[in-house]
């Protein structure tokens, strides 16, 4: 009888101990980052996101069953916070090819102006040296 009670108590203790364990926070962060890196907004959601002034807590950045590798993590606040912050960072960095081309053209224009001014200044300096020698 004592053995049976001991085994029941031991079984209950170990089963409750398994339930009480908290998941590893590092695992949750790594999973949230990996899931959020694959997350992209649709074109309509992207326009709405811009209209909302790109708010960090936007419902458009909320993880769903489709964007999560482990649906049980949707209930974890750490997972939701990390997912939203990474998704926000990824979706505010997105630049269109047009903006990249315009930026490159602007940089090239500045370089051309600097070279032209430098060449004109250098030519004037050499003219002055040549006149002083002669």
C-alpha cells in the first residue's frame, strides 16, 4: 500500500513539474526572429501600414497561424513582442527600386560636381604656377 501511494505521489509530482516548466526564452526569441524575417506585408496591407504612419503596434504586424512555425507560441507575450519588432524593422526598411535609382543618381551628380569644381580649381592653380615661372 505504501509503495502504491509513493508511486502515485511520485507520478503526480513529476507530471506537475513538467507542466510548471517555462519554455526557454532564447528558443522563443530565435523562433520569433526566424518567423518575422519571412513575414512580408501584402501590397494592400503595406499601403494601410503607411497610412497608419508605420506604428509599431499595428495589427498588420501581428503574428498569425500562417506566419508562425509553432502556433502555441502565439500565446506568449515575448514571442509577440519580438515578432512585431523584427517585422516592423523589416517592413520599414523596404525600399523600391525607384528610390534606390534616384539615390544613386543623386550621389553620382554630387561626385560629378565635386570633380568638376576640383578640376577647375586645379587648372587655375597650374595657370598661376606657369605664369610665375615664365
